[in-house]
C-alpha cells in the first residue's frame, strides 16, 4: 500500500509538471497580480497551481542576500536607498507598498519551494556594477549557490542573468551549476552560441523585440539542438502563449501568471 501511494504521488507530481506546455513562470511572484517579489505572491501562485517561477537576488553591503529587482528600494517599498548600500536588516525591515509585507530575504523566498520537486525556478542574478567586482562577485555566487543547494531540490532551479560575468563566475566556482543567459532581444544564432560558450543550459529571449525580430520555431529548435531550454518573455496573455507554444518554447514568463494559467485551463 505504501509503495502504491508513493507511485500515485509520483504520477501526480509528473502531471503537475506537465499541466501546461510551455510552462508558465510567475515573473517576480506575479508582480501584476500581487506585488513585486513579495514572498506572499510566490505562495499565492503556488497555491493556484503554478509550478514555474522567476525571482531576483541582490546582496546588501553586509554581504547578505535579499530578493529585490531594482537596485533602489524606492519603487516597491516605502523606503529609499540602494540595496547594495544598505544592511540586510535595513532592507528586510522595509514595508512593501502593495502587499504591506516586509521586503523578503533570499532564504524566505527559497523556503516557499522547499521540498517541492515539481517546480522550475529561475534564480536571476542581479550582480552588476562596481559593488560586485572582485571578491564580492565570488561571495555573491557562493552564497546564492549554497543557499539554493541547501534549500531547493536538484533539477528545480537555474541561475540566470543578463550579465555574462555573473554567469562565468558561477560556472567557474561551481562547474555543475545550471546557468541560463537572458537578453532583451529575440532569440538569434549569436544569442544561442554565446550562451553555449558560457556553459548555459537555458536561454531567455524576448518573444518579439524592438527591432521587430521574433523568437520562432527554427531558432528555438537550434537552441534545443544545442542542449538548451528556451524561456520566452514577456507572455501576458493566452494569444502570446500560443505563439510561444507554436515556437516550441519550454517556458513562458508572465506578470499575470494566475490569469494566464486560468485561461490555458479554460481553453483545454
């Protein structure tokens, strides 16, 4: 009986992973539906059936990790200042404008997914600028890597970044670390080739960029042939999700993940 129950749980977990394809990633915990990178947003999305997530990490001046997209805390909290010039206690004591939660630590957000084997989380490294030069970059990568390994199940997360130096440092320190390259443009051969040279297993392109270029099936196939998953962004509605599906994307990032997932389920 115990073995049967374990098999049922495994099948249920597999079904949850394959519930929608491409998988919907909750961008910053569903920032348009809850709040920008609030721990409660990730929990709410998880409860709604989302199994894909994206979030951002910065390091405070006392070398602790927090979850914050912007370098400044002004937009999302009632405080003012630059994350890297504030202490951990100063950042995590700030009240977020919409949810009224406290700005979360890295551990607080990772703990939302502790023990889950059915999730796919992009851990974006916001490590750029003078603060992250030299030893601080290594400290940042070590802390983020070690926290992920200690909290999240293997195969459920990828360290992503717009910044090649952050990716190179993570890969140099931890050769087995899964990394992904983000660019604010559609997928191209050069994009894929650069990601491959960095050792990436994932790329995250825009579905359509300002130059009018699109991420289509031919280039997605090229990425797959080179061993990389593709996360298309931004995908705010079911029409764009269907475009990403036709292109063969593995994941899609959305500010409206709960609404999008509901539309996908309704359309089935």
